[in-house]
C-alpha cells in the first residue's frame, strides 16, 4: 500500500489484476442484489396482482392450481355483477367527497395555524403549540367513541359531515407546516413586507402560501389518503348502506353469505386500480409527505 | 402598539382552527378520560361516578385480557418482522440507489402501504383461504398438510401479523432510506479503505448510526400495531362476529362494549388503557433519545 501511495501513477501488473478481479466480484454482487430486490419487489406486488386478475376469472378458473396471473378466459361477469348488486360507485363517490373535503379542511387549518405558530412569538401561542403536540400522540381510536356521541347529538350520523367531524384537523399537519415556515421563510422577508406597508393577511396570502406550495402538496396528498383509507370511524358513523365509504362498504360486503371470491376481487380491483394510479402519479408528493413524518426531531 | 395589533391578528387567525381543535380533539379526549371513571350505559340518564371500578373489572374480564394479549402479540410480531427486514432492504436499495431499478424497488415495496386497507386485506384473505388459497397448495408441495389458516385462533393471529407486516414494511423502508441518505459518505469510504466489506460496514456503521431511526420506526410500528382493527376485521371475522372466527383486538373489544353491550364508560376505560400503552411507548422513545443525546 505504501509503495502504491508513493508512486500513484505506476501500478504493478499484479495490482491491476487484483483490482480488476475485485471490481468484477463487486459487479457480480450488485447483480445478485438486483435479482434479490426484484424478487422481493415482485413478491410485495403479487397479492395485488392476483387480486386484480382474480376479478377477471370465471368460478372454475378460480379453483385452478397453480393460479394464473393472466386469466385464460377473462370475463367481466364479476364486475357487472358487483356493479349491479351493490352501490359500489356510490361508496366510491362518498369516499371521494369525504377525502377531498377533509384534505381542504386540513390544508386550510394547518396552513394558517402552522404559519401563526411559527412566526408570531407570543407566549400564549407556544403553550398552544405544546397542547397540539401533546394531542398528536393520542390515537384516534382512543377518543372516537365520545366523538361519535357528539356527531349523534348534532344529527350527523350517516352524513358526509359526520364523517368529516373526525378528519377536520391534523396535528401533524400543523406541525409540518410550522417546521416548513421556520426553515423556508426568513423573518426578514416578512419584516420587509410589513415595512412596505403590507397587511398581515396580504403577507400570508401573497408571500407565505406560495412559498409553502411544496409542503402543502405533500400534506394534501397525505390527508387525502388518510381519509380515503379510514376505517374504524366511517364504520361507526355510517350505519346505512348509502352512507358507507368504499372501505366500509367492501368490508361489510365481503361478510355476506352469498358472496364469492370472484366478485369480492372484482370490487376490490375497482377500488385498487384508481388509488394505485393516483399514488404512482402523486408519488413524489406522497413520499415527501410520508418521509417528513420521520423527521419529527 | 404594533405588537398589540400583531397579537390581535394572530389570535383572530388562529381562532377558527383552535375552535375546531378544541371541539373535535380536546373535548372528546377529555370526555374519554371522564367517562372511564363513570358508569354509563347509553340508555340511562344518570352516569354515576364509580372511581376505578371499570379498570378493576377490566383486568378480570376474560375477553379484554384476550384482546390485550392478541393485540400485544400482533404489535410485537409485526415489529419483529418489519424492523430487521426493512433495515436490510433499505440498505440494499440504498446500495443500488444509482441503478435504474431503484425507483421500481421503492415504489413496489411502498405500494402495499398506500393502497386501501380493505381491498388489500381481501387479497390476503384469498391467499390464506383454506380451500381456494394458494398458500395451502404451495405448502402442499413441501408435504405440509393444509391448514384452516383463518379459522384457527392461533394461525389467524399469524395471518394478521403477516398482513400488517406486509403493509408496514414500505413505510419503514422509506424512513430508513431517508436515514441512509443522511449518513456521512466519508465514514463508509474510510471503512472501505480499511478493507471493510459491505456487510461489515452495514453491521458496524449503518446499524449503530441508524439507532434513533430504528427507535422511531419501532415506536410508530408498535403504536399502529396496538391500534390494529381493520385487518383483523376483514381477515378474521366472517358473518358479523360469529364466535371462534375472530381475532379479538383492543379496538374491536372497545367498540363491542360500547355499541353492542351499551357500556360506554367501560369502553372508555379500555380506551384509556390503550392511551396509557401508547404514552408509555412514546415516553420510552424520548427517554432513549435523550440518553443518547447526553452521551454524545
């Protein structure tokens, strides 16, 4: 080693050969890792692939072993049966309205509260922030029963507003926006605007919001998927079939006695395909949002 | 004067959010705590204060104990599968970050975490199905006798653990990948110069350096494990609560006590137990982190 250090330009033939074989071994190891990761990735996706493919199978083919990934005689019978027998589209619509309204509410409250908590140094506000942080630890399941009675008292059971009651604010959202404001919006910028005579509302609307676009995008996608995949709360709030979200509708549909796997798979596939498409499309936002949940320190 | 005006703006702007927050978070949390020390069956008007009687009853309640045990087994089972697997996968993906397939690996492993829970659980229900499912057929090749995965109380818990791990893995890998990216490259270069192999620097550099992340992911995994409900609902309940077919978990027991047995106060005390577990886990995380901060 010391000799090579002394004369970096010159290497003996043996050294070159050694380097080459080491490089070759490393490349082989990388190929092996690639194969392993590809197998794992495919295994992770396999249950979903089978689910979609089962939706297209006839009852006979469902019994086949080994199971086929591409059905031999694809049929739409399962799809037309679930669409005929269940209000699947209505459930999807309910979920969609719920998720969109929830995202809007979470975005609005998080943006305002996050900004105020980041840039207005009053003692009362920091106490407030501690309270918000503390409640973030409490899982939804802990307080959903009293919340249910609140919804009931207001006559909101079986309505979108009732669903929304549990998903109006997100403690993590407020926290995320606050962090973003602190890191990406310098005090001087806001001070300069104030000196120029800008009103507080104008500053928030014209300076702060545009700078938060990335963070709000990530939070919005996170909020949407949170509501879209909600289960326990919609299950207790919606007791009538026409008020179900798609998650609840599917979960209860599959407990019926007369339901066969082909139809359940078809219904599930109908839900999965749009949400996977949406995810792949918004992947950047989503990954950014989820990754930021890990940066709480 | 200016400060006063600014204060007024801040208060006015935050007021609506604050009001919503108090209404749908603070109040129901306080109400859970209050109800847990009262006896209230939805129908009666009065809610007598009964102190800790609900909690005392909980720990002699066979169903609650069963639910608590199952939930704890599920939470720790998911943890034991997810953490080592996600750490290794993240390390491998990070190692191949420049490969063209890196995006595919990340997306494929992450998709189970984002897809709706119920349809995904349906896929696994088919896999575990005793008659139609591929799992029994696959095991048949190795001479394993077919099992009624979802009907056996022990195996059904295993199934829930597998499903939950499949979903939790993507999140853990993602957080670990963020962690790997933040590790100093120079450390690995130094190790390589000293002749360390890849697995060696993984074991001796990455694992210890990522300890805070491991702690964080573990707590998140455990907390969501203790809140497990939908997975157990879909996999292990058939025709609405048929006995012997359910993996009883905490949230299920809680909802049943509240809405089927009309014992809201009692259900609230279960919720408080769940809250205490989550608080304990979170406090453990913070104290570990502080300890680490003190040392360095």
